[in-house]
C-alpha cells in the first residue's frame, strides 16, 4: 500500500494545481482562483500579484530558473519564449516575477502565421494568461522552466492562436445551454465540455530514420515498396508489447503523470510499429493543452530509447494511418447530457441535445471536414480503417430505433439492454452495450459521448472541438427559440412539465429529425455504395484539403462564427489563408524532397546496378558464355526501362514544382513513387540507398 501511495503522490507533481494552490496561496485567494478554474467564474485581477509570487516560489522549489508563456500559434505546434526570474535591483541580482509577468507577455506576432492579420512590420502581439489551464514545469537535462498556458492575440485583439477561439466557443455553448435548460426548469449552472483524445503514433529506429530524408523533412515515407509482411496477419493489434517499447511507454506515462495528464491506456495498434496512448476524460480546454504535451513527451522520450516518434497521419503507404479520436461530451451542472440512462427515449433533455447535435453535424458537415483538413490527413481519410471524408453520424441500433420512433411519434418502449452469454460456464455473463462500435464512422455515438474519428494524429484538438461547440450552440439556440415561441416552456415547476410542453418539444424534435436524418448512417463507410448513397442524400464529400477549406470562405459560415463571438470574418479568413498556405507549402516540400531523393540517391543506385549488369553481360559474351546471358539481358532491359522512367518522372515532377498547381505535384510524385518502388526490387539490397519498409516496421 505504501508503494502504491508513493506512485499516486507523483501525479501532478509538476503542476500548479489545486493542491499547490492551497499550499502556496492564502485561503481567500486560493478560493477565488479555484472558482475561476473549476466553476468558470471571472478572474479577480486583484489576486494576480499574490498568484504570481506563489507560482514563482513553487516553480523555484522545483528547480525552475526561467518562465515562459506557452501558447498554441497557428503553426499547429506549441511556442515558448523563455525569460529568467533574474532581475537587477539597486545593482543586486534578485529573483522576481510580477502579476504583469504572469498575466501578459509580448512575443513577436509578425513571425507567426497570421493570414494577413499582421504584417511583417507590425510585430506587436500579446499572450494572455489562461488560469483554467494550470501552469506546469517543463524539465530538460540541465534544468526546468515554468510554463504558463496562454492565449495569443494581435495588437488589434484578434486571435492568432487555436486556444482563443476554443475558449470563445465554450462560452457560446454555455450561453446556449443556459437558455435551453431554463426552459426545462433547471437552475442556472455551468456547462462543462469534456474530451478524451486517443493518440495514435508510430515508432521507428533512429538509425533508419536518419537515413530517410523524407522522414526527416516531411514526416512520411515518399518512397517504399510494401513489405512482404505488413498488417495482413492482424497479429500486432493488442499483441504483446516488445520490452523496449514497453519501457518507453512506462517512461512516457511517468512524465505525463507528473504533468497531471491521466494517461490510462496503452497498446499496440493495427499496423506494425504503430501504438496508441489514451487518457481519461478531462475538461476540454485542459485536455487540448494536455494533448499537445502528450505529443511533445512522446517525441522527447523516444529520443532516449534511440527511437523517433512519427505523428504524421500516413508515415507508410499501404498500412493504417494514425488518427486522434476526439471523444467529446457536454455536461450541465455536472450531469452528462449525453448519458441516456436506462431509458434514453424517455429522457427529454438527452433527446433534445441528441437532435441538436444531429442537426449541427448535418448542417455544418463542411466545417467539420475543414477542421480536420491537412496534407497528411488527405492520405489517411478513407484508407486502411480511417473514416471516409463524408461526414456522417453513427448511432447504433438501439438509439437509431429510439430516434426513428421519435420521428414517427411512436410511444412504444425501446429495447432494453440485454446480456451477452459467452457459452462457457466459468466465464461471467456480460452486460450488452446499447451500441456497437463503428470504426468506419467519422462521428459515432459510443454510449455517453460522441467519438469524432476524423481528426488526424498531428492535429491540435482545439480546432475540431471549437467547430463542434459552435455548431451545437447554434442548434441548441434554434430549439430553445422554437420552445420559447410555443409559449408553454418554463411555466412548470422545476422537474415538472406539462403535456403541452412535451407535445411542443416532440413536434420540434420530429421536425428536426425529418430535416436532418440524412446524416445518420449506421452501415459500413468503406463500401463504395455508401459514397454513392451519400451523394444522393446531398452530403458533401470534400476528398482533399483544397476542396475542404472552401467551407471557410462561405458567407453563412462567417456569419455563424461572428454571431457566436467565436471568430470575426477577418479571423476566419486568416484561418483559410494560413491553412491553404500550410497545405501548399507542405506539398511543395514533399515534392522537392522526392525529386531530390530520386535524383541524388535513387538514380545513382539504379545507374550503378544497370552498369554492373551491362558489364556482366559484356564479360559473358566476350568469353562466349551463353548460359545466364538471357537472364542478364532481361534484367538489363528492366533496369533500362526503369532508368528511363525514373529520369522522365524526375523531369515531370520538376516541371510540376515550377507551377502552383499542388494536385499536379501530388500526381507527379505518385507516378515517380510507382517507378521507384518497382525499381527497389531490381537493385541489390546492399546497394539500395534507403532503409526498406521491412527494416523500419518491425521493432523487436
């Protein structure tokens, strides 16, 4: 028991959380700060000085000498500028940290992507303390730094980061739910969004990684013939974790626990060398920040084991890519609104929220698709167990029946969950879940939450969940407005509703389902028939990032974000510019890397093999040897044809890189890859310049 208690005591040791707040702050200040963190109350600016003083002492007690405002710029990564606590006072060095140091910082805004909000000569930008995400210690080999999670905005006050719109969307959803819950007779309470982000990743031995310029520069292999064994045997999924990898995972979890990140589950994923880490659910904003730290920790700890962590959505062709399943739910006053209980069809609030979500996803599928768009995810969506680009909702049989009866006005009872008998006397009878799992659905109900499976492994959770919060807020508002118009809402005592209220609510929900049920699909998203059926239903299917990002240019979407105070029209336009430029830049980097690798590494190797084969043919003929010359001749023809195709492919890719048509670059890259991957089988293994898939995919 003592050993177990010691392990638990390390959890959150490097976080200025509730325990540290109560220890280092006065009782009254601690109460005010915790009210902001846990209850969403406005921050009292008068306490900033005392909080700053306490955080400094807490951080220095843990070896920190510097602090940084840690934020999420539009680069898709995190950013930090370190300042020491050291200050000179009357010629003497002191360690100081003021309330101003805590609340606001001033990084150079012009050097981050702004989409036109900031010009190069307009450098001023601000970071603003986010007290709802606790400060933490980031350790390195020779010290530690205090990290203060912050929002990042321009001199004009416009958001330049991913956190600010997320926080705004959470506030918008809170306002909408308060309006709706008042009509149900509920006391005003705080809305809580929660998130559990399952993180998939690949590991590769560093010695192979360093010999692959494509992995180093782009995060994925631009060339590589399939390994004879890949994931066909399905023996890696949930298989025994190799000792080296298990040690790595243990160290990752220890680091995460110190940061207060509740890493819970680890296992082998489907593809060889692919793994998953899943945390317990947390408050949405905190979970988003924590996921960024998870990715950092995976990369940093991998180095200690001679490994590289690949967070690209599709590091290897032909096998599973990596996603980041966003398990999202919403609560009010501590009650999960997506928990249907034992009789979900009799739970009016649950059904109302469910119908609001169905409407939101159908109405704004284009925004959800845009939120997961990116050069890497284009290679993943719709391939090897990733959901398709068509956004649909999976409800499962039982809930689908409830929704169907609600739409038709049937009052019969829903099926109750039964038991699962396994046919072996010594095994227990298991309760049967109300819903199965659908791995092909982009947006699936999984019991008391929705699992958004479309986000890629490298994405920041803030983007997709910001969109989800906003579109659900709009639908909740519309339903609340319809109830208000009915004139029957809010008249009953709390917990009691009139027949007229239920009749009005049922009519609203029926109309909602009739208008938006097309987005519900419980079948196999991989079947070609579904794409055809989705088109008939009028569901959008943006198969690439260029098409998906067009959603950010629509006037109605700009009006939506503006209405809910999540993003101004200029802020939304900046996102379109930033993401479009990011996509084009990444594709251009990949194309240039592929061209250079083919020219400088593959071409010389193929030439060498061709010359060696030609010399062998000539030597055999010179001594009148005929046996073997037929095979040598065939090899020479194949190598020669491949050499010609390789040279042509390099030229075509180079021509495509000279233009601005990124799809043309991708097409030329794929053609070149086909040639290179074929030649991999015709060049001696010892002479092939790149580590092969069979080398990289199996970590033992």
